[in-house]
């Protein structure tokens, strides 16, 4: 669809076919954490560093997106949960809609599904509904597909589990899949080969610069189209420089050593 194609060009670089997405939806899940106390400051830093898009809830465009720095794509997150949920903090519910996201200027939308969780059925229903709405309105869908919950038969970051989660997202209509990095290039390649939709890797918990850049290089070598990293980007001591280093790998095919050298200079 033409609408999706046009909007995807604000998320995926039209020259390289790759992307760097910085999620900033953590404020709903865990509250005001370091790096997200000021939307404006952080968005300007990652945008100036070369991020293609940011992800957040409706508060992101209200309180800081495209403030005064370099332009950056906007993906509005449509599902949420908080760490204070007494029953299940991972129970993602629908809290926004595609038409409202479009009214707010979104270039894309995203939903989160925990495959294998006790709430999987309801979350898959949400994904299916939103995928249909995205077809209707011509807006790209990023599906955050994580193997997570009581139903897993293997560790959540194993290629066996990640392959299933990623494929589910593609089967139900997502344009981009965000999921775990499985730990090495060979196992991640299995995930990519089993998923017709392009994949970006999640960053997860805070890592060292070398660990993070190694993960990015491994994902790109496996055939992923980029990354969707939050804390490893916005909690870095120099978010702009970190994103610039990541962009060297994603968009310019730098080695780990080259990117690390750039980051340290």
C-alpha cells in the first residue's frame, strides 16, 4: 500500500534499507528512569546521532517529539502495562488506536505481545485487530514479539522460542518485528530465515559499549535490518555519540573495532 510505503521511509532508511529505532515507552512500565527525565533532550540527542525513529506513548509527541533538533520518525505504542500490576506486570492491554495515532502525526504504530504468557490470547487478539487497522489506514506496524511466560519450553532467548515469536508477528501482519537477540549470529540467522518480515533486535538490560556493539554487529551479520534499543542508547553517558557509533555498523557496515574506536574518540 502506498501509505505504508511512504510512512516506512520515515522509519527505514530508503538508501540502506536499515534502521535504528530508539524506544522510549519505559515511563509507563517503570516510571521516570534515567535518560527519560526530559523527552526533548534525549530525543534531540538520539536524532542528532542518526536515529531513524523513536517509539513512545501519546505523551511523547505531547511533551517533546520534534522539539527543536533534527527530525526523527515517530512510532506510537498502542499497548501498555505497569510494573505495579498486582496480577501480571506483563499483561499488555490496548490503550490507544490507529486513527488517534494518525491524528497525532505518527509515522507508525507498535504493539507488544508476550508469546507463551498466560495472557497470550488477548495480546494476539490485539495484534490481529491493530494489523487490520494498519492495513485499512496505510500505516506501518512494529510488533514487539517476545517469548515470555509460563508456556515456554526452552529459555526465552533461545532460537527455538524466538523463531516462534517472530514468525507469529509476521503471520499476523506486522511490517517490522522487534525481538530478542539470541546470543550469536548463527542462531539469530535461523530466526531471520524463519520470518518473512524484517527484524530489529531489542537491546534489553544495560550492557557495556563493547557488548552492545558486538550484539549489533552479530544481528546485522545474521540479516536483521537494525536495532530497537532503549536503555543502551538513552542511558549512555553520550547518547548522541553512541547512536552515531551504532549507525556506523547498521548503515555503513563498520566492524566492531571500528565502531568502538569511533565511540571512544
